[in-house]
C-alpha cells in the first residue's frame, strides 16, 4: 500500500495540477567529459505525484559506458547500425522492444507500469533547467507488456520551464471570431520530394468538414511553393494573429528549411525562426512541427527494396548531421530541439517529431489530433494520448515504422490543458462571389513533386512579380493541366475571381474550329466577370482593336486569374496562332505588369508571346517522384510494398520495377497500371507490349532506372501524336538546326552535352555553320531547338548549357528521319569513347581508371550497334574489373549474353564468353563454373593458350572460393604452364605467382608467406611499370594483390603496425588509379582488425559503420554481413557481449542469404558466434546449446575446407561449452540444430563442399575428440 501525503506550496495551499500525474525530476547530478562536453554519467530521483500526493519515488543512475544509454540517447542512430539492412522493419521492432524493456527496468522502473495501468493519462514532466538531458530522452520508447508507453494511452508533456510551482505566463489572446490556423509546407528546389500536398489537403479537408458539420468558424491559411522568410514574416505580422501554426517540410536538428526567392534552400535555425514568428507569441497556442525528410526516406527505402537505390540516392538534405544542420551538443540526443525553442520562446505547446517521419504517419497523426481537439473538445495532451494508438500500426510497416510510437514529443506545460474550441460560424447563405472555382475541373486527386516548377509559378502569380503570366509547356500527358489546376486551387484566396477555359483537342489531320473556341473563351470570361462582354466584338476587327486596350487596363487594375488549357490546338506547328484574333486577345491579357495573371498550357509555345510571360517546362516525373505517385494509389502502393494479395513479395517487387520502367515517369501510364492491377497477369502482358514498343523505337525501358540517363520516355498512347508533331516542328527549323537535332537524336542521352559535342567535332564530319549564340561551335543552333520545344536545356552554375535533353519518343522520331547520319554518328562516337578509354588506361598509374569505366560504358551502345564485339567485350571486362559489385555485374549480364550470342562462331567468341563467365561468377556461381570449363576445353582445342591461361585462373579462383585448395593449386599450376606457352611477360608470370601464394597462405605459416611477399615485391621493384612484351595483367593489380597477401600474413603474426602500413600502400595505389568507391571501402574495411588490436576501438567502429553503409547501398549483402560480423567483434572487445551475439547472429544469416559467401567466412562466423555466446553475461541453457552446435559446425567446416585439426579445435569448443552439454550424435542432428535458426543452411553448404561419406567421417572424428576432451 502506498501512503500518500498532500503536497503544499510555500503559502500552505494545496498545489493544483490539472494533469493526471506529475513526474518531477529532483536531485539531478551529472558528469561530463571536459574535452567534448558529452555527458558520461547522470543520476536523479523520479517523484511521481497523483492528485497532489506522492505516488512513487525511484532513484535512477545512467552510466554513459553502458551501450544501452548510448542507444537510448539516439534511437535512430542505434537502429541504423544495429538493424539488419536486409530485414529492417523486423529487426528494428525487435531491437526497440529489447531496449524498451531495458528502459522500463533500469530508467523508469515501477513508474512505467503505474502509468500504463492508468491510461489514458497525461503526465506533466517537470524538469529543472539543469536536467534538460532527462527531458530530451525518448521515454516514450519504454515497453510495458510488449507495447510502447504511448500505446497504453500515456502521453508525457515536457515542461522545461517547470519549477516547484507552475510558472506565471503572459495571458494569450483568446480565439476570436474564428479559430485561425496558419499551415506552412516548405519544399525548396534541390531538396528531395516530400508529399506535403497530401498532408496539406488532408488538413484542409478535415478543418473544412469540422467547420461545416459543426457550424463553427475556422480560417485556414496555407503557404506552399515559394515559402520564403519574407512571405512567412508577412503572414506572421497579420494583426489578427494565429491560434495554431503547422510547420511541415525538410529539416534537421534545430533547423527548418524555408525557400529563397529563387527556390533554393534556406535553412533557418530555431532562434532565427522564432525571430520571424515572434509576432505570433501573443496569440499562438499550439505549434505542430514535423521537420523531416519523410517522403525522401520513404521513396529511397522503396527504391532500395526494389534494387534501384544506389543510383537514385538523394542528396540527403539536413539529415543525420547534414552540412547545414548544426552539430548537437555532446549530451543531446536527436530530439526536436526546434520544438524546444518554439515552446519556450513562443510560450506555447509544441508537438514535435524526434526523427525523420513518414508522410503517412504525420498526416494521420495531425488529422487524429485536430479531430479529437477541434471536433471532440479534448485538451491537447489527452488528444495526443488517444491519437497515437490509433495511428501506430503493429506490426510495423513502411508508413508506420517501428519508431512511430516514440517519434512525437509534447513540449510546453500548456499542452496539458490546451483546448481549441472554435466559435460558431456565420449562417448559411448562397454567395456567388465566394464560389471562385465554380466550373473548374476537380483538383487533381494526386500530385507529387514539381516543387521547383510550382515555386517559380507562384512567384510569377504574386501581385508585384512584374510578370503577367506563365506558360506551362511540355509533351502530351506530362501533367501540364494538373500543374495549372494545382496553382489555381492554391491561389484561390489571392485573386478576386478565377476563369477556366480548355481549348478543343486536335483530332487527326483536322484542326479545331478556332473561331468558335475564341467565342467560347469570351463567354467563359463573361460568366465569371459580369459586364465583360466582347463575344459580339470578335467579328468586328476595329471595335475589337478598340476594346482590347481596355481589357489590358482592366487586367492591370483588377486581380483575376485566367487559366487557358490545351493551347496547342490553337497554334500551327510553327507556333503561330491559327486565328490571329487569339493572338490579339492573349496579347491584351498579358501586355501589362499589373495584378491579373494568365496561366496557359500547351505542347507548343506561341511565337509572339509577351516577354512578361514566364515559360516553364513540364517534363516527366523523376523516378523518386514516380514512386511517390504510385504510393498514392492503393494497389500500386501494395505492389511496391510487396503486399499485393495473391502475389509473393518477390513477384510484387519485380512487377513494380517493370511498371516504373515502362511508365517512364509518365503520370498517365502510372495511373493505367493502377487500373490493371486487379489482374496482375494482364498487367504483365501489357507491360511486355509496352516494352516491346519502346525497344522497337530504340528506347530501353530500364534506362529510366539509371540516373546517368537524362531523358524520360513517354506513354505509348502518345507515340504517334508526338512523332507527327516532332516531324512537323523539325520541318520548320533552319537547315543547320534540323541537322543538329537529328545528330542529337542519334547520340546517347548522356552524350548530348557540350563537352562531348566539342570533342567529337562536327557531325557529320563536314563544315557546319555555327549560330549566333554558339559562335564557331558547330552545335550553336541549340537555341533554336530549345525555343521549338524539341530539347530542354539543363544549365550549369554559370548559366551555360550543360546538357541538351531530348525526350525519348521525340528522339526516336528524329532518328527515323536521320538516314545515313545514324551510322556516321555511331562510328564517330565509338571511336571517340574507345580512344578516351585507351588514353585513360595508359594513364591509369597516374589515376585514370575511373575514367576508363566511364569511357567504356559510354562507348558500349555505339559498339554494339556496329557489331564490334571484340572491342565491346574488352571494354566490358575493363568495367567489371574496375567495378565488380553484384549490382554492376547483374546490369552487364543482358548485354553480355547478347554479345556472346551475336559473336558465336567469330574470332571474338572466346573473349566475349570469358567476360560473361566473370559476370556469372558474381550472380550465378554454379553456372559460371560449368561455363568456364566449357570455354577452357574450347580454347585448348583451338590451341589458344592466352585464353586458356585466363580461364584456368578463373577456375582456380572459383575452386578457392569454395574451399577446394588442392583443386585451386592444380589449376593455378596449369595456368602457369599456359602463361609460359603463350609467351607472356614478367608481370603475367608474377601475377601467377601471386595467385599461387594467395592459395598457399591458407595452409603455410605466415612467416613463410611474408618472406615470399617480400621476394615478390623486390622482383616487382626491379621491373619497369610498362612491359615491352605482351601481358595479360596490369602491374598495379599484381602489386595490390601481393600487398594484400602480406597484410594477411602480418595479421597472423600480430604485426599490426606493419599490416596498417601495407594497407595504406594499397589505398595509395587505389587512389592513384581512381579505383571505384566499393574497392576502396573493402580496403578500408581491412583496417578495422589491426586498429582494434592496437586498442584504437572507436576508429575501428567508425570505419566499419561507413563501410557497411556503402556495401548496403551497393546491395553487396555478403560484404554487409562480413562488416556486421566485424562490428560484433568490436562490440565484444568493448565488453558488450549481448550486442555482439545479436550482431553475429545477424551476420551469419546474412552470409547464408548472400548465396556466394566463401565457406571459410561461414566457418569464422559460426566460431565467433559460439565464442560470444559463451562469454555473454546473460547466457541461458539455450545459449549453452547454441554455443556447442555453432562451435562444432565451425570445427566441421574447418576440418573439411581449411585443414583444421578437429581434435584441438573441438577441445577449444569443449572448454567454452557448459559441462552438461554433449555434441549431436550425427551430422544430420547437427544440421537440424543449426539450421533451425532463421536463414542458416549448413546442410546445403556441407553438400557443396564434400561427399556425404567424407562429411560423416570428419564428424565422427569431431565426436571422438569431444569424448576425449570430456575424459581429460
């Protein structure tokens, strides 16, 4: 029983506490590191009060050396390095559950259960200024009975200004004639796509519905697209003030990102933001702040799951310590310090988000909180307590991630009692003037991205922009009308009236009746603007001419927004008005710099457009925006998430990739795919038809998934129309511009840039006159192409053209008329890029191999079209050799199969097939071996020893990876013989010696190996870098390989400083040749071992975290697993054995899942897991059994493939295991025990490495050794 004593203040009166509980922090003490300011130790007493009585008191002590404390301080960082990237949701949920239980046991103790039992309840956390550390910790992550604290309907309100009594606050102005809500949705150009629009619309719909169903007065002002400090300050300065402020957009630790006038990012710190918002202090009561990179994260995670992430990774604006986000203090977790600043400086309640948050989650939470407060009259604290369990989904999903329950945090003591009760609204009347959007099509149901375009357009529509309109031009179906409607709906309250008119469609060869369309437009104007009648003047040229200046003056003085859609039907193919009167009317509407604005859309831009009209291109969506658009549709969303009923997850994701590739960023095709997903088989057939159409046009659908490709494909439904349109526009160009356009169409998209055009010289190779804007440049007529709409221009920082972008369908139409140009362009570009590759290869010792990769990839399409298989195969081999990641290998496979098929029977057949085998080695090892053996037989039959030496080396490496050392040595000896018979030079001979030594290091003493390394390095030093006789290896490759062998030997000898020195030599060589990032990361990974053994643990850990992130981006899951295992080793060295066990279990599963991990690596993983289990402080009987079976699995694999002595190895495991444990009686029993763990497939590995009888005999030796150790 708890004895309760009433608390009294200094005057003897009972303190009134409106919260259900008050949780005080008293006696706070802390220790910080003098150098960093990081808090290393903290202790305090919790005092839980209910109704003025003390209900419970507990003492808390947190030690910074405990890994749980580090994890608690920064949950997101903890999950980043601990969770398995391959099964993130599942693993994060488990980790949070474990950590949440620790918080409950060690930090909240009995208080958490008391609060959970009393939910729903609001808890005021009173924190003295010196204890901010406590308030910033995510206490909501505490887990009671399997659920996080908020899921028990418990909400904590952090009162950072709290003392023994509630502080005196300046009285807020009450809600006036209406509840006034200011919602800011910031999306600068250069940041990744957030789907803020859906959040905005949902908020607007909710408040509108609440107001109309309840008859209340709510005023909502929305700022989106062009949210600058100046514009925000204007709203903040409004004399009526605002009751609620919603901040949503990009942000980071204490930072929110606004926009500059040019649409670029304007990061604003908490103090500066408060300075802008200071006028709100007198009235604002509640701020809802969600500063994040939410949709960016969601889209990136979907792209990663689909295998498309590394090429489309965002610039990561202000995330996790981005460049523009200030570093948090050493004792601060990643909590919304922006929310803290707003709560204190604006003296209001703030609901902030700790970390990145998905759009779905924040939209649903906002809606639930506002509905509970505004419609159901709940105070803020109780509303959040009730809302969170409703929007948090279990089990976790992409939309509601495992962290969701602990993301929101309430700041400001007023949150406990704050109510938002709007007054009654005016009576219902019919007001025609208020129906500004009558006659407009519905607002687009889905609209994503277009942030830069919309910001530009909104600046044009501003009253004093100095512009009279904007023309949205682009190809059919790209979303021009949707952009116009989005602008109109967003600007409704900024104009006196709005007018909508859509011109008729073009049908075949027949032009629309433009005279009738002009009359229809005049009627539409009259319907919206009483007294504006000029229909009758259209046939009276003099009277019309007299009227139009008055129309111009009217538009200058009045605030009218006119939307004219589908203008191309009113224009000829040359951009002239089919009816000159249309030109006169449009001129009158735009020949001013006053208040009215005209929005036009069309595939063609009028030639005689007034300079006051801004012309903006509406092109295809980016891949990331396409994912966001698809996720707006229920069935495509399920497909992307792998949850479509009736389809396995792998099939879902494969189909999703096909949809994205076939749609090519075209919104209409994405919507068509959604409509056909009710029958996935029919959709698949449709995609096959679409893909075949693109390929017939020379467009590879998968190019949309490659960031290096600048163009975007359009829908098949528009192919004919766009081809006809393109042909017509080209015919109207000058001769030089026509020739340039056709050349650009024949070029690969990445080659449509000045650097390449200048490098190749005139195409075709004849004198071509330059344009006035291009000087002597043969491609100077690009400006004419840009004006025609055939190309769009990406500019560099100086405003010069950087890339000339041609839409794929337009380019195909141009190629159809290119005739002989195509062959000439292919010949010139193949020679150009092959020459660049050769130059880079010659200079690679000075740092050129990065350029080799680029040049080889650039030459490939031209070579393939010319049938130059030999050069194509050689260049692809160079690419693979420089960048051998699985992603790159899989990407090369289709092209290589095509090359080998086409090269069959030619002199290039063997070379092409060997490159194919090297790629198969990365993606299908078993197929690779069979393929290599066939190739070796063919080479020997032809007497081709140059091919045979390479193939024997490939087979030797394959055997080595499988643990067959004897087979690998036999093959390397055959390779040496073929090298001799081929007459190759000394570097090739040394290369063979290095490969043999690499195999021998598995069995010879390290001292012997290191001596051999020194001898080989000495022989290399005596050789020139470039040989005078033919070689089949590169000198740098041989040297780096030998240095790597020396590193392994030095490690085995304990010569760790020497090992670091050798690693640094390898890194220097890699950097000199501009090696791929993945190769450099692999070398950096090797530094962790010697660093750890030299007690430089933090350096080792940081190296591993960086390497694992890179390997995950490359989808090199074997390396991810190996790096995770290394992290486990580091954690074990720090004494964190529980973390080591968890990470090593994750690493072992990852190695098996990767499919191609060497047996040696599996053996080490099993062994290390056994060691960590045995040394864990919380070892259970189950852990004891795991210790035995994993340890003996390692012994068995070592005896089979690494020549490990089973007697001594078994003796070691016996010493680790509990005394009551015995080994499995048979191999089958061992496999059942080990393979019972998720992802582990020991039985499959044993089948691969040895015959069943050999496995049984080796196991019997292991069991006998165990019995001997037990007797001893």
